[in-house]
C-alpha cells in the first residue's frame, strides 16, 4: 500500500536521521563521508515503491518553498493524452530538499495531503559545500529513482526530471511515455517561460524569443542536412533538467548523470549521443518554467537572462554559431558517418583526406580514432573537441541568413 508524505512519518524519519551514528563522531567528517551520509539519508527516508510504479519524477529543491506548491499541483493534474486520469501509483514524485533554510520540505508534505491522488515523497539531506550543487542533487535523485524502478518496471522504467520552479503540461508524462514507446531512449521536452506579470515591452524577452527562433530553425536545417531517424522534424533544441526523461536502461548504459556543478543535463545528453542511443526532442512534451533572473545554479536560464540583460544594457548583440558554418559541418558529418559505417571496408587515401579536411582534423588522427571508436557518437565527440567551436556571428544576421537559407535549400 502506498505511503504518502505525511508529516508524522517524515518527522519520525528526520529524528532518526539526526541521531545517526555519524553525528557522534569526534572529528569533522570529510566531504566524501558527508556525501555518503546524504545518499543513505535519501534512501532511508523513502518507503518501498509501489508494485505498479512505471515512472519516477525527480525534483532537486533548495529553498523552493514559494514555487513548489504550483509545481506539485501541475504534476497532480497529469492525465492521459485523451484527458483521462492516470492510475494512482504508476507515477511517483521525489523531492530532494538539500541544505534548505526555508520550509521546502514542509510545503511538499502539505501538497501530499492536498493532492491525495499524487504519490509524492520528500527527503531532507545536507550536502557538503563542494557538492551542494544541482548536478550532485540531480544525480542522487536519479540514482535512487533508478534503483526503485528496477524493483518494479525494470529496465523499461522511465526517469523524468523537472525543476522546482516549473509547471509541466497536463499531458507531460503521457506524451513522454508515447515518445519512449515509439522508440526513443531519452526525451527532451520543450521548455517555455511563464508569462510575465506585466504586458510592457521587454527587450530581454525579445532577445529570448529571437534566440529561440534561431535555435528551432537551426534544428530544422540540421534535420534536412543530416537527419536523425528518431528525431525528425518537427522537433526542437532543448534537453534540459526542467524536462528531461530517459529509460532506466539508457541511464545505466551511459553510467548515470555527471555530477558537475552546472550543465549536468547537457553532459548527460552528450553521453547519450556518444552511445548512439535514440533521442527525441519532442514538441508534444511541454513545460513552463520561471523567468526569474535570480536562480539556484551558476549557469542556467536565469544566468542566460542576466547575460542578455547585460548585453542589452550595453547596446550589444548576442553572438551565436554561424548557420552557414554549421551547415557545412553537418554535411561533413553525414559523409563521415556513412564512411564510418562501412567498417573494415572503409576507403582511405584520397577519400579519407577529403573527410579529414571537411571536419578539420588531422588525417592520421581521424583514422586512428575511427578504428578505436565503438560508436559514431564517440568518434564525432572527438571531432568536435578537436576542431574547436564554430565561428560566432551576431544573432540578427544569423537569424536572417538562416531563414533565407531554409527558403532556398528546403522550399
């Protein structure tokens, strides 16, 4: 029988945690010891999963008492694609309240009582300063969620990540599961910002919309020049922690989420690509996240909004990768993939020299890496690191050129 995040149960768990043997040590514990304590505390504070559990939603939260009630209410309103209520217990939500100074954990418990149809748990942990970042918190949660799903749904269980300041659409879970059932091992959802409280013109908002248009159109061009079978147009460009899902099998295959201080979601996505796993940027999976500029991570949406605001204040324009250069790179990538897939029969000599020149890497190094790479994703990851970044150009010019390029090349 499912247990809800009732105050009595979690207060009892907290008291038991506070009196753990580690608290009696006579010397200051190391960061590694504190991290192990946090891992054990997270595990102890959760009841066994329900037998019908198929999907686990994880939410890292640090001082998010103000935003979590709406986030959890949106999760409680999940339906099937046809608008029917979900079976209780097939989805659970785990909130990790780490290093909080507010009532984050308390509001989760209150939400559990307010939404009895939602299976939601909260665990309170302390992370050492060197590990008190979103990458470590999300890694702890995903590791624990994977263990829980392996006891119920197994390798096909679905891990979903969102943020404490994000509202998922009512069909967020159902649309994600549909993409995975269609063959995707991982799904990045479309992340939109919540409408501002004012209708006054906002220069930063204009920059954000133009940047989003540039990146979506860029995905359209990439799909035309070097299509990915599981991620065909229409699609988008986002695969971030506010809406990111993958199967337990995929999570285990890539070795878990890198516990880095920021851009941990991007690092995980790159691992998926390196393993040649089928990924999908689904326009049907949508969330609405906060447009706050005071965020909880060093590099994220709030950081990007501040950067755009600073550029606007100094009358400067954002720089983005040149679409013409990217088009050239994607054409070369398609040729390189076709060559690599030939295996032992790959031609060398003049053909290899042309490919090396196209991707801007030394011929001998490319041949060596091609022999050693077990997936094309690993080979291409090496190419990108070796050749360096694409030339940046002003956003307005890139957007103009990209639209013209699409009209000429596709239509």
